[in-house]
C-alpha cells in the first residue's frame, strides 16, 4: 500500500498514543475552543481519506459525540480512536470506496511517496481512458483534482475522483 494510505491506516490504529491523538485534535481545532465542530471533524476525516457528505458526517458525529452536544471533545475523539470497531460509524460505501481507491492508488504510486506525480497519474489516466471509465483529458482531470495546485494528486484528491465515478 502507498505510504500515505499505510500511514493513515497505522495512524487510525486503536494503539495510537494519546499524545498523537491530542496533536491531531489540536491541529483540527482551528478556532481553539477545545472541541471539534462538525466542519473541523469533516476536515480531519477528509485528510484521513474519508470524504463524508452531510448525512455521513452526521452519522459519524452521532457515533463519536457521546454527550450529544453536537461537538467532539478530546476525550470523545480519543475514546472513538481507540475502539477496534470505530469504522462502523463510517458508512460501508465510504469505506469500500476508500479501500478500493487505496488499492488502485498504491498500484500507481510506484515510488511510494504517497502522491501521484504527473508521470504516475498519466499512467492511471491512460488505463482509465482505455477502459472507457473516463472521457476527460489528463490535463482536464489534473485541473479538476489538484485542489492544492502542487502538480501532484494527493490520496484524498484521488479518493474524490473514484468515489462516485466508477468501481475499481
């Protein structure tokens, strides 16, 4: 599996140290109010490769928010993070899409740096074009997908491509 996805899977382990979880919590608590509101939680999940629509996000908040105040305190996030069954809060189709994307992403991330560089993405796109799974040019695809304009496709950007377009 590609570095980015392997690191994400290791990071989501129920054995992740509390200090690591605290650091992650603090990073996503952008307004520094010691809770994660749904938008902050959505960004955290997005960076972990889970693109949640509003309904999916509501299910995750409900599963993690044990005191039902519609925000996530650190203790709630840490308790959820350490659960072996934490993925049950994420809809099955979202998990399936992420796993499929991770497998496909890893196949083309030949240098295992966790991003698809232009040459790697061109190979992905050529295969998708050959399978008639897409119709855009590679340049059009990169323009749409490369949200941070770094000239490479991050795993989260790739998940967005694969989520609703086709089964891998």
